[in-house]
């Protein structure tokens, strides 16, 4: 089960608070998709899986909104390739 994320609509970014620090993903909503531009975790959280938990929450949200995820960020793209089954990507 993924952690709950916060949709910071004003800043157009999804946020996940972990140990008092914010992991975030900048995005843009399109009619049928969510474009992910950048995912960032504070240095102390890198390598802990925090950004992956954020991505899990984003996938859940996109699924609930019936939107495709379009990763322009290299981290988001690599994460989605590694988690094809959870994301629902074939091939």
C-alpha cells in the first residue's frame, strides 16, 4: 500500500512528507494525462525509497482520475519502467 500524497495545486506538485522533509514531483495536468517534469527528494532521503513511495501515490492518483502518466523526468521514467506491472504498462 502506498503512502498518501498531497496535491499542492498552487505549486503544481505532488508532495509526500517523510521524516519532516518533503519529497515532490512537479507536474502539469492535461485533459487525459499527468505530465511529470521533475521528481526530487532531499539528500537525507535519497536511497530510502521515499521517491518511490511518492511515485506509487502518483500512480494511484492517476489511476483514480483515469489519466495516463507521462514521465519527462528521468527518475519517473526509470521508476515506471521498473514497475511496469504496478503502473499497468505493457511491453
